[in-house]
């Protein structure tokens, strides 16, 4: 709490991240119910939800390299604006009843690509205004706790909103939180970044992969998380009475 009180940039950074997370945790549920209400089945639901995720996985390695080469804050703000506009468009399409599976797939793929650039850039921002050492550990821990709390509460709140309105409202809400997050990020004042040695793109990519492989705890947890999530999700039955429950669970996992 002392860090939030005394560090202006960290406080604003945490607010921007929280705003973005609030929208991100409710969006999958809005998408799921939009597809269900339009008569889409399990294949359509899987196509929309997995489209953005697969693009995110494919783009992330290259995006991580570019995050070290380009101004981080510019990448972050641009990604938040792109995600905000895409989700607002999706919300409007759903509210007007003209959304198709392919239009939602395309929009979510753009959101997934933008998210792939956003994540490495935003996570590398904290050390620029929090000193290395115990304080940096506390700063990251506080952010993770807050994000996890929002991830737990978000889907339940989204369900209440959908029950009394429309899934399109959830998507529009997500878009608004992205744009609000971008506005807060613009208020950050970062110290000049040290000049890095210019290297080939492929060399940086190989170095990053080597760093990932060298940390056994990291790749072991990554593999375990991937396998357990896939096995758990595969056990969800596809019967009509369980579709809404399954949609909520998929949203929480993603």
C-alpha cells in the first residue's frame, strides 16, 4: 500500500491495468452468449474463442522482441486503442443483431494480435518506475493479486449484466475499458530508456527462447498449465442444458 501511496506512476499504471483486466475478464462471456443467442453451436463458439487465442500464441514471440526495440508506452497505448475499437464494433454488431460468426472471429483475431504486443510491453514497464529488489517483487505481486481478484469477480458480474440486458453491452463495456486504460497510460511519465545494442531480429528471438528454456520452473509450469487446461475443457459436455455453464467456464479459463 505504501507503494501505491508514494509512487504516482505505479498508481496510475495499476489503475490502467485494472481497467483493462475488468473488461478482458468479461468479454469471453459476452462473446459466448452472443453466439448462443444467435443460434450458434459448439463449433461456432470454439471458433470465435480460439481464433484470438491462437493468433495471440503465434504472434507473442515476435511481439516480445519488438517490445524491446520500440517505445513501450507507444505500443501499449496503440494496442489498447485497437482492442477498444474492435470490441466496440463487436458490441454494436451484436446489439443491432447483425453480428456473424466470421465477423466476430475476425475482430477477435485482431484483438488477439494486439494483446500479443501488449503483454510483453506492459510487463516490461514496471521496472522503469519501480526500483529493482524487494519493492519490485511487491509491485508485481500486488498487480497479480488485483488482477486475479478481478478475474474471479468479472464473469459473475458479466452474467448479471447479460441477464438484464444483452451480450452486446458486455462487449461495448470491454471496449470502453480498453479506451479508458489507454487514456490513463498516456498520463505516465517514464524515464529515458537506455540505448540497447542493435542486433538482428532473429538473434533476439533465439536469445529469448533460450532464456525461457533455461528456467525449468517456467517452462514446466507452462506445460502443466497448458495440459491441465486442455484436459479440463475437453471434459465439458456439449449437451444443450450445459451450454451456458460451459460458456461461462470457457470464459474464465481464457
